[in-house]
C-alpha cells in the first residue's frame, strides 16, 4: 500500500510564494516545468540529429556530386561542397549519440517521466525537486558540451556512437579522436550523472509518494514503464560511466585497459595487456539495456494512449506488466549479441543467442495485447492514437528482423551491414520517436493548456509513416546484399553498383520525411502560444493527471490530493453511463473491481 | 543558391499546408472546433489505415521482387554457406508470415472498429487462455530456430584440426589488408607488432629468429585453393577491423593485441562463379549502370569507369577511420595447381627482407 503523508497545507501555497522569472522558468524545481525544459532541449537536439541524418543520406545517394547544403552547413569540412570522409564518420557518430541519448533517452524519458509520474500517481511533486532541477541542468550542460564538440579544430568524435577503442583512443588513428572525443566523453559522463539523478528520483517517487489507494497493481502502464526504465538505467548506466572513465585513463594517463600491441604511423605504442573486447563488453552492458531505456517509455505511453482512444481497457494488464519486467531482466543478459564476431569465445555466442531470442516472447505478448485492445473498440483517431498504432506497426516490423540478428549463425553475414541499420532504426528509433510524438500530442493540453492542431497532426503522421517505411524497408535488402554500414561512398566497390538506385530512393523518402517534420515543429510552437484552449479532460481519460486543473500550480491539486479507488482502465465498463470512469471515482455500490 | 531556393520552396510548402488547414478549420467553424477527433476524422483515418496496410504489402512485394534475389543472398561460395542461407530463408519465411498476419490484424482492426459517436466499446480486459496461446506459439517457433541456429553456429565455429586446414593469416592495418601463408611447413612464424622493422621491410613484425617464419609468404592478394579447408588467423596492428567475406558467409573482427580465427572451405572458383547465370546477369546489370555513368563522366570531361569483372572481395566491415570505405583485398579461388603455381612465384619472408 502507498502511504502518502499529505503534511503541507497546500491550499494557500500558490498565494504566498512570489516567484521570480528565474525560479519559475529557469531554475525551476517544479516537475511540470522541468518536463517542458527537457522536451524543448530534446527537440532542439532532435532537429540537429535529424539534419545530420539527412546530410548522411544525401552523401550516400549522391557521393560524388558537390552539394551546396554541405558547403553551407559544414564549412571547411566540405570544400567546394564535397563532403570530407572524416566528417562523414563524425556525422554518423554524433547523429547516433544525439538521437539515442539526448533525444530518445533524455528527451523522451526525461519529459514524460517528469510530467507524468507525480501527476499520475497523485503526488505534489517529485521526491526531490532539487535533484530534479540538478538533473535537468546537468543534461543541459552535457548537451552544450556535445554541441561545442562539433566545432573542435580537428573535428568532432568520429569513431561511431559505440566509440570502440583503439580508434576512439588514439588521435593518431583519426582526427576526431583528439579533443572531439575528449569532449564527447566529458559530455557523456555529465549526461550519465544527470540520468542517474533523474532515475533515482523517479524510483523513489513511485515507491514512496503514491496517493491513497494507488497500489502498484493500480498503476497506469506508463508509470510501470517509467519505473522499470529508471531501474534499468540505474543498473546499466554506471557501467558505461566506468567504461568512459577507463577510456579517459587510457587516452590521457597512459593506462592500458583497452589497448595492447599497437603499431601506428611508424611507431610502436607503449600499451600492453589491454583488450578492446573488454570495452565492447562494458559498452554493450549499457548499450543493449539502453535500447529498452529508449523503448519501454514509448511502449508505456502507447499502452495508455491506445486504451484511452480505444475506449477499452488495455488487454492483459498483468501480462503487460510481466512482459515489461521480463524485458527489463532479459535486457541485461543479452549484450553479447552485438559481439558475435568480435572474437569472443564462440560458446558465449551460443549463450547470448539463446537469451536474445527469448526476449522475442515478451515482445510478442505485448504486440498481441495491443492488437487485442483494438478489437471491438471504439477507436478515436486522434493524432496520438495514430502514432501509437504506427508504433505497434514499426515495433513488429523492426522486431521481427531481430530474430535474424540475434541468431549468431545468421549474424555472421549481416553483422554491421545496412540490415542492422534498418532493424534498429525501425524497432527503436522510429518506434520510440512515434512514442514521443504520441506523448506530445496526447499530453500537450496537460503541458501547455492548449490543443495542437489535429489536421496538421494527421498530415504529420501519414507522411512520416509512409516515409519511415520507404526509408527503412528497402534498407534491409541492401543489407542482405552485403553492403557495409558507415561507408562514406560505395563507389570503390563496383560489386554494389546495382544498389545505388535503391539508395537514391531511400534518400528521397528520407528528405520528404525530414521536411515534413517542419509541420510538427510549426504545430508545436504555434500551439504553445495560439492553440485552442483546452478543457480539463479533453480525451476523457481515466488517469489522475486529468483531474488536476488546466492552469499549472505548485503541488498539482488545489486542496486534497485525489484518492484512488480503481485501476486506470475502466473504459466502457458495463453499468456506467459514461464510457470512462476516472481512477478517483469510488466504486458504485455492488460494483466489483477487476481482479488483476 | 540551390540551398536558398530549397529553403524558399520548403517555406512555401509549409505556408500552403498551414493555409489549407486553416481553410479546413474555418469550413468546420460551425461544427465543434475542439481539435478532438470526430466521426469524420475517424472514418477518414480508418480508411487510411487500410490504405497503409496496402502500402506495407506493396512495398514488401516490390522489395522482394526487385531486390529479393540478389545473387549474394542465393549464391554462397563456401561449404557452410548453404547452411546459413537455409536458416536465413526459413527465418525470413517465418518473419514474412508473422508480419503479414499481424500487420493485417492491426490495421484491419483499426479500420473495422473506427469510432462512432454513441457506440460503446466491448469491455474485455483479460483472457488467460488467449494469452497463453500467443505466449506458447512464439516459444515453440523460437525454440526451433534457436536449436537450428545453435547447431549451425557451433558447426561453423568449431575448427576441426584433423582436416589439416591451410592456415592463412589475415593482417589488417589502416587501410589495407595483407595475407600471410605458412609456406612449405604450413606453420605461421611467430609475430608481434613490436618486431615491425620498416627499414628491413619486416612489415608484419615477424620474428626473424623463428625457423617457422623463414618460409612465410606475405601477399596483397588472397589466393585460395578450391575445396580445401582454410583456417584464417586474424591480426590487426592499429585499430579494430573486420574481415568480411560476404560471398563465403564469413566474418570475424581483427583485434589489436589478440589473434582471432574463422575457418571455411571455398567451393566455387572465381572462374566458375563468373559463369553462373545469376552472376553473369548481375555483372551485366552492373556494367549497364556503369556505362551510363561513364557517359555522364565523359560529358563532364572525366575518365570513364572501367568495366566490372566479378571477383570475390575481402571487405573491412568495422569502422576504422577515414578510408574505411576503401579497405579491400581481392580474393581468388582457383584450382590446387594454379594456387601452387601462384604461391611459387611469391617471395618467401627470408628473401624479402632488406639487408643493411
């Protein structure tokens, strides 16, 4: 049972505190403001990441042709509009880093965990508002450092987002492994600190601050997802931090954790006894759970939105929670499937094949439960709902090819080809991005008190959905034809010449899809100021955040915090007039609560 | 200039969309303007869901028909290749079946149950039997795939020393490959990058005092006798590389400070591969593309492209720096006699050293 001690008298809270601009908008300790700060910062980083991906695609499609866009954006790195090979790798690296960590970890989890955890569990704020503020500002600082690293003389980090040493450790091996990589590592270290502070806060808040009646089995699936995500983060991010610190030691203090027997540019280096494979283990011990740190919040958001907009309970609540837990557990013991051909013992390959393919089971359960939730529903196609269905679609398409990549024998031939690029972009990139879009469209009224334009939302969704498949579906096939990823140009391999027109098609889809994100940005920023004012519960949703007033206030609810009497999914329950029954409505006489 | 034009066009498109939406909103002004989906939105988007399902199917069919039978997928040139290919095909078939069914259910339900005012959804929260069924079906399917996969994997990775494989070292450095043959004794001499002596042309760091090293042969092309098991020992002198030989379904990383290995038996010579109808088609198609490109190049006053002739390649497939995209070595599979004749022409290590 939860035990929330409602010790403060919040009635007159708003009247006495005179807030300054700084405490309200900048160094705010209010979870709703921090959520908005995360969202805006994540959006800006997202724009940078997407522009980079479009430059990458243009380079792949038209490698020889000078491009004025390159010249304009890359300056000295694209003399005469011809992209430099080093900056291509840097774009690939920074695009990956920004999208995975800054947009889909901080931007997604940071925004919605902060916004929804206190509001949906019925708490006045996070357990520690101060730590929450520090967490955001560390994230902001790490974003600034990452952006600064783009302007370093010798180029930004360019060893791939996985920064495998020795490439990332030796400035002799690559220009970007000098100051650019140092800043990358510093930025990531700060980022990890931010993420840990955030995660600890989420865990404590969910465990300690639930309102009366909000048992763990009455938690909305969003909260379950955020909660478990935070636990995965706390378990795995410190390992990446240790890897980053050891790498800093190797780079700057002459240790040999990851380096051994290296001869480069005419000289033997002093490193002895280290192993790059050790780094791969440490990196992927975070790297793989990271996939689920990105994906689970998106799935949680989707569960909530699909149930609300289907006007039906989410099907199999217990199974959904169980599969979140199963995925979380399995995610920490599958990292080796990134390393089947790394030179580790082949027996380990067998073990990791086994654990990896197991993860398909809870994933399949989730997909089937979403589909069954739609069955016999009364589907309301708000933009958030479209993005949620889109997520299920890309989650299935992208997830299925995981069966191939998780199989060590098959991985031999598709490892590090475009097949992998297609797989993870669909299953975690696009899916998580859809989850984020869905969340923004759904909770925009909660965040800004206004509605986003639905017709722009429809245009945004349908063009994005078509372009996402147009980009990543054909990509599987060029991967199966053996085309390696991270190639600046394929023109040195006539063998792949017949794939060049596929690459052009993909790039055209990417450019259209990228351009249409402007529709979203416009809708988002325009609606913040000029959108239609919202009513308190526009989607007729059951969760507690919609019982709070539209106008934001410290402490979330005037007067007492609502008590909870039922789970979050009493949609279209027989015996009620409305097709939704908010969680704070007591059971009717004779009404039974669903046992789950 | 083009950039400016592109930006202007984009701005215009955005303004156009905005205006269209505004007109749409104004036209609906008499109705509710709540930005919440109404029956009309539900109907339109429901049909679009069906349309999208069709789109997924069409793009699948187009991809499979146009690019699904790339020779790389069907023509393997190693003994274990068909095993991987069979497993791949089985997995792909399962994936396509599951994909077709689940995407149909998802989008069809979305269409069928599109919302209407006054309709009430069916309160359906749980069904243990159903959930058990769709837990157990993936379990069985995956169990089959796991077992098949693990047998294939261990068969490929277990090197049988009794076969007396030909041992070849693949040596990676930024940004080229070298191959080292054991010579008459088929034994590679000891080597370490610390022993590299560029003045003496000891480029791979062989131990000059090791008797096994004396007859080693270092080459820049990889020749393999057909039908003979080969065991590759991989080494790297600077950063991670990956020795990827797609036609042989073979790949292993080259890790500085450690020796990795991968073994296979080539089954199709280069000459035979060139003559297979699939490969002949593929090469003809590539040359068509290259001829067209050459015309453009000549028009610009540049050199035309060379005609392409098929060869097996060893590709670097782990990001390794600036010229990662051009780190390759030609592989030639030939008869035992041709192989031996070629090997005889190569200098052995002892004689390749520069004596000061």
